C-alpha cells in the first residue's frame, strides 16, 4: 500500500462488476508501478436476528489507479474485464477536483469505507468519526433500525445516493433518537 504522497496521477477505470478484486490483483502483477484499489464498504447485515458486519464493493464496476507516472492505458485496456478509462480525455483521464479528493480520501483510508460513529444530543446529530465526516454536508437520512445513513455524493459528474453504515456512541443516543431525514445544504 502506498502513501498518497507517492502518487502524482490518479485515475478511475470502469470494469466488470463483481470482478473488481480480481482485476486489482491482475493489475498489481502486470503493472507493479500502478496501485489499483477497489473501494470496500462495511455494512450492517442481519443474520439470524444478529447484526453482523459485511464487507462489499462500494462502487461496483469502478477501480481507482494511483501512479507516480502517467499510465500506459493501451496495455492496461487489453486486460480482461477492463472496459474503459473514465474521466476527461483532454486531461489524460486524470481525476480532478471533487473526484480526485474522493480518490485521495479513499487511499488515505486504505480503500475502506468503514462504520461511522454518531451521537444525537437534543436532536442534534454529531458525526464523531468515520466516512460520514467526509460526506457530512450531504447527509440525507439516518435509519436507526438498520444503522445506515443515506448520503448524497457526486462522482464523475453524477450524483449518487449511497447508504453508509453507522453506530451510535452509546445506547442512550439510540433510544432517544427520532428518525432523521434532512438534506443538508452543501
């Protein structure tokens, strides 16, 4: 795993859904100078009435590439199940602005979109830690029963609503919390 300071160029690939982790491994073997990353998300899942944490791909069909040098996409695109490089051709497909910020944030978090910690005091939601701090201005809804929050994110020119897992800092927060539905001004 590299550090953000190791990479000057950041890209996003569109690939076969369900093959993200295998494609990352294939890229690591064939192109050791490139660091591929599939965003992984921790989610709550109820199994036999017990809450378990499940890990799955956060953005199915998308991979991030981090590199010190400009990537040779002619060779990379010949690999199985990689469809195309996303981004603007005028900027050599590199991610910019909020897309690059998201990819940088993802790398700093080792590709894991983990579980956020929240509290609710006097109907004021405070995000203590986790990925929802990054998405806080785009919080749409909290569901205390499933312990998931709906956030709105912009990525590659598209606005997407995604569910992120959270946990309460204490049981009092859970018991006193009303359902939260609000779209923060961003």
